C-alpha cells in the first residue's frame, strides 16, 4: 500500500513523538539530534506542538537534549514558551485549591482529575503538562448547589439554565464555567455527563478509593491510580486519541506507576464495558515507552483488534496531514471500541442519538419539543463531520515506529 505524502510521517511530528516520551534514553536523544539535522520547519513544529498540546514537553526536551544544536533565538523561544506554561499552570493550581476549599466549606465533595493533579501524578512537575481548564467531578444530585458556588466565585455558566434543563433527555458533555477577568475555565462533570462511559459511571464507588496528591503546597484528593488510568482511557477514546498529549498522559502515568494493579484496572474496566478502551490505551502508552514490559505487550497483542486500532492511531498522529474522521467513520470506530458486536452497536447508537448541550445550543427548542433532539442529533453530526473523507477504521498497516 502506497501512502500519499500527507499520510507519511513528517520530521516535525516525529520530533513531537520523541519529545513526548517519558524517558529519553541515549537512542531517543540520538534520534532527536538526527531529526534536528534534517530540514525542520520550525513554525510548523511550534504549530503542531500547540495543536497536539505538547508544547511544554517539546520545550523541555529540546532544551535538555539538543541545546547545542539550536541558535540563541530558537533556544530562547523554547525557554520563554516553557516559562509561560509554568506560570499559567501555577495560577491554575492555586485556583484549583481555592475552589476545592470553598466546595469543602459548603459541604460539597469535588474530585479533581486531569489538569494540575495529573501533571503532578504523571509528570512530577506541574509545568510539564499543557492544560487550559480545571476538571472536577461532583455528584449530579449536588450540581445545583455547585452551580451556586461557582457563580459565587465569579464564574459564569456557558449555558445559563442548563442545570435546571430536562437532563433526562438532554445530557450535557460537562457544565462549563468561565471567569472572564481571570481568563480561567472550570468544567464540572457528573455521573450523567460522563456519557462516554459504556455503562454509567459509579461516582460513589470511585470516591471510596481516593488518594492524596500535593498541589501548590496543599493536599488534594483524587482518584486512585487504577481508576485514573481507566478515566484517562475513556477520555482518550471519547476524542479518538486525536491529540498526542492524551497518549503522552497515559505513557507518563504508566512510567510513574510501574506497579499499577492491572487486575484491578481491567476488572473495573470490565464492570463498565471499557475493557478494550483500556487495552487500546495501554497499547498507545507502550508505544512511547523505551522498554515496555513484555507481559504488557503480550496482553495487548492478545486483542488483535485493539492492537490494530492503536496502530492506526499511531499512524494518524505521525501523519503530516491526517484526514478528518467522517461521521460514519466515527460511528464505526466507536463500535469497535467495545468487545461484543451487540455492545458496540448499542454504544455507538446511543452516542449518535443521545442529545447533548451542543445540540441544544445549535438549535434551541422549547421544552415540549426536546425529544426531537434524538432525531436532530445524527443530522447535526453528519453536517459537522461529513460522511466520508476518513481512512479505513481499522487500518492494519503499522505506523512507522519511533525507534
């Protein structure tokens, strides 16, 4: 099979993947230096790093590995960009602590994940992970009170009145709040908004296994490492792992927790029918590993379909200009993310027809007509993503590996 030039790996993308690795050994460092000796479009490199949300990693790794190959202007640009993310992330970390303290004083439990918590857990440095908002999980029964607290903190809801909307039919992707003067955004998630779980998320069960993580000199409680890997896997599958940052999160987390209890991970994944999502995520994490454990590699290979999907994602992440996934491609890829044909079809059909806040904002309907969103949503998705223009869902051509 001959690939078009747009589908071939570009040196800029290869550099991003090298820099996203949790461990830069001698071989990886040598490859970075070799790539820098080839023609590199630096503006494209910075643009792709921003698009893939890995700018802090690229800045750190290139400065550490190849500072002697960079002229003073490029080196300063990398350092300045890194400093900017470090400052922004510290401000967001302080804001997270402020919000959590107020929630606690109001008797509300809010569990942070991703954002600064994941930066500390996986990367060991809040400055190394790019994030632009704060994610908190609260119980749906407390969302009205949480809404009041966020408004009291000076945040404005993206969709006023959504808290009181008919959420039996309209399931928002998240409750979004923005603070204009601080230029900050917070997303509240509940068991109902975690719609990409194949089976409903049990937030009560997840909250029984919280662990403490130091953020900004304060201890905050987040999900156990095993539950976090599950959440990251489902989040990545939600977005078809289209950003390298989501794969890097998995790889760095795996590197930080080499003794993860995989029996527990897969048992909990199976309970919500997300076993294959975790297997795909594990395959992607191992892709960025310099020395992946053989037993984990063997486990990934035991599911050929999951392994094939992971290889296709790697190929897309390396491609110079990967084609967009059309609506039908997205539907069928979601179907393959679950084990069992019937389970996969149910999952894809539910996500294709269950309305979200995007449907509501695109075409506001009066309350009596809200059930019509079930029919309108597929049409909106077809219009947004188109029907075709996507590569085969499970392309068995292996991606060019970063050796």
